[in-house]
C-alpha cells in the first residue's frame, strides 16, 4: 500500500476501515498470545455461569485490532505513538467488528508531524463498543 | 438508589496509591511476537520475519502494538498475570471484574526511547494511580487505575500503559 503523508490528510478524514470477525479459534490464539486465560472467552458453560449469554471477545484483542488499523494506515514510515480505548460494550465471536478511525487534529512540532485520531470498534448495528484515541507520526513530502 | 453507599476504599488501599510494586521481568521472544501478531491478524512481515524487520531498520522482529513481552513463569511463584488485569489484590466486597480500558504510549525515538524488538528484556514497574467509586447501571463499582512503565535492557523507557479495572 502506498505510504500516506502528512500533507495528504485533513482533519475530519476517515482512515481506511479494518473489518474483523473472530472465530473461537482466534480467541484461543489470543489467549495464548496475550496470556489472558479468563474462561469467559473460550468456555461457553463458564461464560454462561457468570451471567453472560455466551463467549465474548477479549477487550484487549479489540484494542490490538485498533493497533493494527493504525499500524497499517501509518505505513512503513509512520510511527504509532499512543493508542487505547475503553471497553464499553461486548462483542461476540463470529460477528463483524469494524475498526475505524477519524483524524481529529494534525500539527508539527520539533520536526515531527503528528496526527491525532478518534478510533473505535463498532458492531454491525453501528454501536461503538471500544471508543478511544490515538497519536501517530507521519512522514512529510517536503 | 438514593441510599449513600459506604466507601469500599480502605486506608490500606489509599496508602498504596502511587507506590511502585515489585518489578516484573518480561522477555520479548521471536515466537511470542509472532504468536501475538498472528492472533491479531497482522500482515506486516516485520512482526514475523527477522530479515524483513532488519531491512526496515529494526534490530530484530518488532513487538506488535500491545505486546511488551512474556512474564517469566516460575512454578510455585506468583501467578503470571498479564499487566492489564494485574493489581486487584485488595479485598473488596465485589465479586465481578471487568477490564475497563487500556491506553498504550510508545517512546520509539533515540536517544531516550527505543522500539521494542525480539531479544529485548523489559522491566515493567506498576503502580496504582488511583481509586474511584461510581454508581453505574451495574450498581456500585470500584474503578482502579494502574500505570505501568516499560524499560528495556539498555535502560531506555520504551512504553507506558494506563489501564482501568472495574469491580462491581
């Protein structure tokens, strides 16, 4: 993908979306990869005993999806400086999770070109489940 | 609910705010970087392939966003708890726990900071930044905010994490 440059973007721009859909297998991979073995993410009986309808996607995995959204957008010459989100709503396996970001501010400081974004994951009905913010540096053409 | 709830924040908890806990050692290994990146679905080869990472100017395979290494496990030692959910060791009258959210900050610039790469040994130091009590749709809840700093083997501050854990 072509490198995005600081001059290319404007406040209010939406960055390319990233669509995810976790299988239960992916949740187990994440449990192993992250070290979070809480059973509500892979043991349906356990999840239901805690009052949930069924398995839910790890909040930290959705945060990592947003990390991928930003990493892929910033490109080889961009740098992810800060990102994170609140875990406001639950997502289930085998359901689309759309990762999105909108530029809220751009500025240059000490030779670096910063872009602030609102980021979030949303469910198929448009409900935002993980709203957050991010800071990325991008290369400039000049 | 109109009746004021008794605070669950004890003097012991108040005294713990701002006090750094014991340092944890995290090893950043190639296989763990790949496992983490694969679980997310990353496609960038810098998370998987050493030659590709070096060709892009990195010291080795890059730790994907949100990965800071794996705590060293010792049988019989304290359970290895990932940073996000660590530090709820106080006795409070709530049974349920939720991860409220997490923010990561990176310091990739030399000379003070660095990018986290496979082969690094990271020292994580955590402290409780504060406790907050609120009344939500789930009833009364305690929100604990924790801050962790990550320093690499060369003493460079590479990242900070700020996370909240909700008990209710």
